[in-house]
């Protein structure tokens, strides 16, 4: 009987990415993008038990973590929506399955923001950004199916709870 575990190939990919995190921001983002593309094209590199929902809404399942980066599988139940937020660290993500709506916002104060762009991210989509901001966005699963995304953040999950720097209310139009 086969056993579920993180393959050695995945562990090596993640360890290489953690080393890349000490390089220049551009080199790191290129490495993170390449790693996400590799994972999305090879879902067998992931333990399927880490790709299922553990609770309603958003499930955050840790895949790998070091002092430099943390890698998560996020499972989005239908109807799940994040607050409008920005990040205190680099943020890269790729869609493994399903689809997510990403809406971008422009801050008009420390507490409020207005929407600027809106896009549906399908399976295979990969994006990376630095906390050079303002990079405010909101992610929602407005489809009837579950969605799974893989996120690579430039923070140590053992010392910080979240990649989110600040959340915003949507300004009344
Ligand atoms: Fe985010």
C-alpha cells in the first residue's frame, strides 16, 4: 500500500528555494515563480492530504517552513473571501485547481481602499509580488467548486502568525 508523504524531490525544491530567499529580490522571485510552476505541473509532488479542507472557509495547510520562507496549500471553500489586505513580506501564489477572483485596490487612507482591477485566476496561474507596495488585494472563491492555491511567503511561520500587514475596509462608492 502506498504511503502519503512529501517526496524527497519536493523537499529538495523547497530547500533550494529557501536558499534563493537569501539572494537578490529579483533572483528570489524568479526562483519562487519557477518552483510554483514546477509544483503546478507536477501535483504528485504534493501530499494530497495537505490539499483538502480542514474547516469551512479558508484552510491553511503548511507544506514547508524555514526562517526565510513558508509554503502553504490554501483550500478555499465556495464563498470564501479574504479582507482587503497587503503583505509585510514577499508573496507568490499559484492556482493548483479551481478558480479565484483577485481584486486589486488603491488605498485612500490607512483604513480604506477603492477597487481598481479585477481578474479571475485559473489553474496554472502564478503571480509574485514584493512588499514594495502599495499592493492591496482581496481574493475570493465565487465559484461553486473548491479551489486550491499554493502560496510562498517570505516570512518565518514560527515567529509570525500571518503574511498580512494590514487590512482595509472598502470605501463606500
Ligand atoms: Fe494576499
